[in-house]
C-alpha cells in the first residue's frame, strides 16, 4: 500500500508530525507494512519549488492508495502572483479522484462533556456520522463566476447541480453505513425552496424504498437540521446531505464534541479497477492560521483521521480501534490541548499531546 502524506499549510505540518509518530509506532509494534511518502504542498511547495503543487506531487496523488492530508490555506498566499494562487487544490483533488463520499463522524467523549458550549445532558451519548456529498453541488457547478455588467456593477453566479447518479451513490453510502449502525438515515435538503432539494429528497427516498427497506429514512430541511443539531443532537444516526450543507452542518455538529480539533474525516471515491477506492483522510479543522507555528494545535483530529485510514483503506480495524482508544484514554487522563482546555487553564503542546496518545498505545 502506498500512503502519501501532504502536510500542507498552517497547522497541517504540526499535526501531521503526530500522525507520522503514530504511524511509526504502528510499524514498530504492530507490524504495519506500508510505503509512506511525503510531499510538500501549498506554501511549503511554493518555497521549495516555486509552485503550490508540483507535477510529481500531482502524479503521486493520482496513484496513492490513501492520502493523509493536513490542511490547505494561508494568509501567505497573498505573496503569490494571482494567476498561480490556487487555493482550490483541495477541491481539484476531490474532483479528480471523484471523492464523492465524505464521512464526518461526530461522537461525544464523556471526559470532554465540559468542553462543549452545549449542556452536558444534551451532548451525552451523541454518536452520528455526517455523510457529505463531496464531488458535486455548488462547489463544482457551472455556470459560475463574476461578471461586470454594462453599468459597471457586477453580477456573481454559482450553480447547484446534481444528477440522479450522483445522489443515488451518496444515498447508498449513507444507507450502507446506517446498516452497520443504528439503521437510521436523515436526509437533509431544502426541498421547500429549491428544485434540487425536492429532487434530492425523492431520489434518496426511492433508493431507500427499493434497496434498503430495513433502514429508516427521514427528511429534514437544512435550516431545521442546524437547529436540531444544537437542540437535540442525539436524535441523529446518519445524516446525508449535499456538499455545501454538509460543510456547514459539520462545523456546527463539531461543537457537540467541544472542538473542531477533534473531528476526523474520510473522503472516498468509487471502487477502482484494483478493487481499492481512492481515499483522502484529513482533519476537519483546516489550517488555523491564527495558531499556526505555535505548536499548540490539537493533533487528535489528524490522528483520528489516520485511524479512519486504518479502518477503511488498510483494512486494519484492530489498529484503528487501538488508536481511537488511546486518544480517548489520553483525554480521560486529562490531556488537553488549547482548544479543549478551560479558558485560562493549562494545556499541552501538539507534541506533548502526541506523547500522551503514544503512551496510551499498547501493542
Ligand atoms: C472542509 C473545508 C473545505 C470545504 C475548504 C477548506 C475548501 O471547509 O473540508 O469542510 O469547504 O469543503
Ligand atoms: Mg468546512
């Protein structure tokens, strides 16, 4: 198996150091046998090679069995000439690998109930997965752009587009996942206003009726879903939704766990000819320029993303569980990074947090 590490921008490099250490532990203590290659990406590539993405990196992205991705985006991009300042490389990757299935699990950790801005009794026991369609919708729809009108004012356009095939395949992802969980799918749309919403709803319902009669389907408008996520997040098992709604709802749901620094994600494409699926694993939190370079970012979302890679690409479920349990034990033992600490309280650095996780890993 070929793993490609792309630390990227901002805190990406810092949290990926933690991931590399956990990988090293798995090689030494669990006999994990993978080929790991790292490539500079984003500003690091710009400084080294004068481009945000080298051809070689792009080639490796196309052929890797899994990509472990840090983060993209930096205020330093202003230094780059506008025509080369591509901040949409992550979207290019998602599109070129057709990574349509984005899994964002959100689980409350008992020891962190205090970290949430929601009341502990609201958060206790939350365990859901947001299945976000990642290769379509308004992120990629045409037409798009900004034009200047004859009177000198401007007009901006983006387009939400979905085909039957695109909705059906993400619906199947959600139904399959629900079968391994509590057997409930909540499909989120805006069917009361948008044509694509009504179409999404009908298509998901039809797949449920014809192929997954054992799974319970419900539908919710996206505005109501945002409210329900903070009112009573325990009601959800699997949420399936389109690209932009999933982006927004997953940040919102993150606060159930107290921090965006805890949320891993997996993005997968269709089954390839070699039987594997292209896959990219990344923390949901992004590059966090406000704390980049300080060594205080929370590495747990990145480490939990590695656990998802172990489970989904490497087929090493036992190792995934080991890593997840080590993270949980470290937290129970009081390990806190800044985002998890009480205001004004003490907290660990990124590398100290990784030390704590590794100390909790037992072969
Ligand atoms: C996410 C991020 C990305 C998105 C950005 C960085 C393009 O917010 O993965 O949730 O909007 O999809
Ligand atoms: Mg987002």
